[in-house]
C-alpha cells in the first residue's frame, strides 16, 4: 500500500518555525525574552526584604504564596546597570529551572509589565547592548526593533541557585 506524507516539504524550502509564546521582560538595556511557560506570575513590587547574599544581583526576598523566594536583578547580573524601582515595577516569578526542586521559584525585577509576543519566524540575531556581558546570555535578537536577550538557562541556574 502506498502512503504519502502530507508534511513533506519540497527540497530546499525553509522549514516552518512552530509558534512560541514569549514574554518580553523590560530591562534597562532592552528586554529579556523567555518562553511564557517559564513564568508563573507577574506581581507588583510591594516589599523586597533584605537577604544575606554575597552576590550583588540578589536584591532580596519576597513572600509569594506560601514561599519566600529570591528576587534578582538581571541587569546587575549581566551589567553594572542598576534597575530603577517605582510604582510600575514588577517581579516576574519564574518556575524552578530544570534539575531543581519543585519549590525553587525565583523572581526577576522589571520596570514595567512584560509584553507577550508570539514568535513564529526566525529572528535576526544582533549584537549585545553596550556594557552587557554575554556570560548569562545565549543570544541577542531583534524583536520588532528592540534588542531582546535570550538567557542561557544553565548559566542562569548557577547564578540563581
């Protein structure tokens, strides 16, 4: 019996990119782009309690649900820029990264509400913004005229945990 594959592409054609729902998290240098499935919740910033940490990018801890979670500044992790906090600031709560306990949530401080963006095509890579180091960044892309950095999840896990 002869069968045909309906999904066969002509040779030399460009493969389709499956749509990925992302969040653009506002940073002082541009945006941090992550798949939206990594984010548990976006909260207004009430109080960030001091935490004893030797790392300058750890801002402190917040109480979220029944947990106390660390809040970091991605700007301070990848540059010397200090995030501005005002009434529009938010904490983006991330699910635990792969290989960590189910309750190892953490938060990232952002200046505004994240924006959602469906990526259904290859994005053009671009250079990192000035004064941003690439240690925790997998790549930088042009997201509709804005520089968006994609985090290196393995490296980020070493900084967060």
